[in-house]
């Protein structure tokens, strides 16, 4: 057998080329996406990340769990409750519109509706971060429980008075949990205030969610709790799981929940607009869009910012947004995505999305301050709501205390909430 020196040059090239090509294949550039999601929500994000990684070979996004004191990663997912912290620390992040422009990626934040810009854009309307997974609260009903109570599941309650009548009949029919709620400050302070046309803060940013309408609503919930019409499962989303298991007749929670509930075999679910108080002048107005936002860490390398920009473009693609809407119920971000969702999703899949979008089309000005987004204030509000709902404190006193404590805890940096 001839040695390599004796082989013709062309054969040496044939041997060499595969070896050189193999050595030249570079590993994809890794970028981190930090989060503080629970296991279920982290799995949803993981599926999106895996889809991006499988469609190209240049970059690899990897999820990492964020811990207290961590420096910002390349990408940072802020939940609704964390957003105020990110706004206050915005100098640690690079404006999204700048990252996209410098990377040469097509990006026009003006495509996104105004309600998705709240708290995330600068004075010129440029997006500082991406509103990736937003929703608004709606009412869910357990159709089987409604039928058992002699109620028409195709005519869900529109007002809180009608909801009280439904809760009464559900209770009489033996439903142990006629009504429950997740995210109490988001649903019952921020959104009930907006939906019924009252403010949570004055023009100077001082909290004032203790008006007549808000006191009446809190007192109603206290009465329901005493009558066992309202069963409270805590400050986060335990109520979602109880409703999905078929335990409750009605639930107020995120519109994004509809996708998961519609797949549940234990609860035949209907979705309707959030109830309003019919004696609130001009109600209903509009609810608020809130959710997770994606922030870009400062001080990264140009190649890493290109990877970030490519991932954001992937998220902005209409087809990808349709998949996110179908899988997780999030509001599509652009008109193209809304149109694509309407043409591609099943009618049942669109039910929650359509209710949510109608609620966001009201006449009121967009509200920048939301108590559920400022964690110290949210905790205070939920403590005082619990004090009222448990019967320990009258509703008016509970809200007065919450406003007083909330204003004392509201840092000046968060009150300004200005991105530059």
C-alpha cells in the first residue's frame, strides 16, 4: 500500500478537505436568557427557545434562572411584577430599538398598539424593551357548573350584580367554590379601576385607589367571602389550578389562561369580559394590557447583540406570534400577527383573544402607574385586601390604609418611571 507521500496530489486534497471543513465548523454563539418563572411558564419559554435554536445554526439561546443580585444577561425576561424594578434600573440595559438598528434588523416599534407600549418606551415612543407575553384579565365560567345551577352558560354575567346572582345559584346548587380570582391587585385594583373609569393615582403619581367605586367593589368581595360565594386561594395563580380542576364556577384571571383551560378535560370553559359595575358612570371603559417584557443587558459584545437582535426578529415574526397565541394565549404584538391569527387559528382558540382585544379598545387614556407592577406596593395592597376580605378590616379603612402605606413605600425613582 503506497504511503501518503506516494499518493497523487489530487487524492491528498480529497483527504484534506473533509478534515479542514470539519475543523472549520464553529459552535453556535451562546446567549443567555434569564428569568424567574415557575416551572410551567419556564417550559413554555423553553419551547419557544428550542424552536429558534432549531431553525438556525449561528446562535444558541439558553435559559438561565435569575437570582437576586445577578448582573443582567444578554436577554432578561421581566414579569409584570418585576417591570418597575427593571425600569428603575434601566441604565443597566441597552435600549431595544438601538440594538435592532445597530444589528441591521428591521424593527418598527410603532407597529405595536399603544397599550403594549405603556412603561416600555421613551419620550419619543421608541421601545426600550419588548412586550413579549401580554394579556388582560377576563371572566371564565365553568359551563357544567352553570348548567347544574340552572344558568345559561352561553349568557355569562356582564355586571357584578349579575355575577352575584350567578354565584348565589351556584352556591345553592352545591358548588363549593362559586367564584375565585388570581392576581388580586392586578384584577381588583388596577383593572377594576380602569374598567369602571376611576384612577389608581393622581396627576402627581400619588396613589388614590380608595374612591367610592373601589370601596364598593372591595366591600362586595368581602360580603361574597363571608357568604362563601368567593373562595380565596392566595395572591398568585393557585385559583387558576382550582378552576382548571373543575372546583369553581367562575374565575377572574389572565386572558392568556384560555389556551390551557380550553385543553382541560375537567372544566368545559367559557370566556367573557370582566364584569363591571353598572352604576359606575360610563362603564365599561377599558382594561389594561400587562405581562412579561424582554430587556437587553448592557455591556455585551457586538456579535452578541446581533444574536439578540436575530432572536427578537424571530419573536416578532407573524407566524411565530400565531404559534405563541395558540400555545399560550398571549396577545399578538403586530397587526400582521393579529390578521394571521384570525386566518389560521380555530374559532375556539380565538375566543379568549377576541374578548381580550375588545376590552382593550376603550376610550380612556393609557395609564402608566399600576400598583401590581410595583412589588412593595402590590404586597401592601394585597395584605389590606386580605384584611378586608377576611372581615378583619372594613373595606373603606382597608383601602385608606393601603393608600397611606403605599404612598409611604413608593420610591421616587419608581414614581418618575422615565426611560431615556
